[in-house]
């Protein structure tokens, strides 16, 4: 996903592009790819399971951490945003 070297970023991670992803990052010229942390990749992996009804912790939705549920909501929102052609 977004291989380095295919954008206009310099070695410091700054580029000519400005990024703004509501509820995720404020407007910045930092490389969006370099802002994706290992924990973010973990949440993206969990999202696949979430879509199939498998939650992170035992129990139901009300037993899940709020941060987890908010992350799944944001990821779903942006996946649907991309599918609608508005990315």
C-alpha cells in the first residue's frame, strides 16, 4: 500500500502533497504512508475480522473498548468513502 518512492516526499518525509483525513489526521505535508504505525496496521487487520462479526474481545459490542469501536467505525467510513469513488 503506497510504496515509498512513488510520491514526491523527500527524505524527511515531507512532500508537496497536503493530506487531510477528517477524524484521522489534520492537514499536513508529512508523508501519509510514514504516519501509518504498526498499531494502525494491526487495527486494519482486525477490521477484516470485525466485518465478519468477530470482535477483538469476548462478549458483544458493549464489551469492546471504545477506542476499538471508534477505530472500526472510522476504517469502515473510509473504506466506504473509497468505494464510492470519492477518494
